[in-house]
């Protein structure tokens, strides 16, 4: 249904857009610095799921509405930005408790929270709407029919690329975190840096993307 040339073309277009650090990557890095590798990987998983939700919405028509309606787009974007800033402030306020968090394995609930937060970032990430709302439709063969199915299949390629990229950033950031964790003072610095990174993501989400 989807030709090899279209699949390869969309994969390359996705790679170019994904590897450039955006809100999702910065959020994964912030989680790696604040909570470590497991939380970062769970966040990356959630981010991938959130991105695929966007792709599915585009496939059934909601993505078109978000692309054409500036009001709806702004509401989604601002809601995500406010949520991210809140998470950043929360991380900064509780940065002194990171030493215990690093010494004790995180409970399963913490992992699910990371997945949830990553999904929220994925759903509100402007890059996802650009990729799936503006770029993805260009690689669909409308004459072949089953357009929603084609879009969902093509989106899987992008999701896999994004997940690999996010995990790579998460591993790198967690390695740096391990060095900081040797000192209680460094641990607090890690918490503050992770919180600031999340706030930075929120500001980035609010200021980037479509205007008007």
C-alpha cells in the first residue's frame, strides 16, 4: 500500500526534524538529569505514545482542524506549556529530596507517572503537529485509497525514529547525572537543572509553533 520510495522519503524527512532538539528531547534530558535513566526511558516511551496519538488524530481529521484553527492550536500549545512549567517548578522545589530518590529504586507508580508526563509532552509538542499535520500527508498516495491506514503506517516509522533518538539523549544525560550524583551538593544542582530544563521546555512550547 505504501511504496518503498514514499516510506524512505518520509523516514528521511522525519529524521531531519526529530534529531534537532525540541520540546520532547529537552523534556527527556530534564527527566534524565532529575530522576535518572529509568525515568528518562519511561518518559521517552510516553512521548512516543503521545506522538502517535497526534498521528492518529491527524489520520481521522483532527490534525487538520488543529492546523487550520489558530485558536485550537494555541489552546493545546498553552495548556502543554503551563503543565511543563508546573512540573519544572515542582522539580526545583523538591530538588533536595533527589539524593534519596537516587539511592532508592523508583516504585512502579513513578515509572507510570513518567510515561504519563511524556505522553502529555508528546501530545502538546508543536513539532508533532508539524511532522504529522504538514509533512506526513505529502507522502500519502491518495489514489491508492485507505489514506488513514497509510498515514498510520507511515507514522510508525517516525515514532520508532523518535523513540530511538529520545532514548539516546536520555542515556547520554543519565551518564552525566551519575557524575553529579557523587556529591549531595551536585544532586541539588541536578534537581535545579532538571527543573529549569522543564521550565525552558514550557517556555519553548509557548513561544514556538504557529502564530495567529
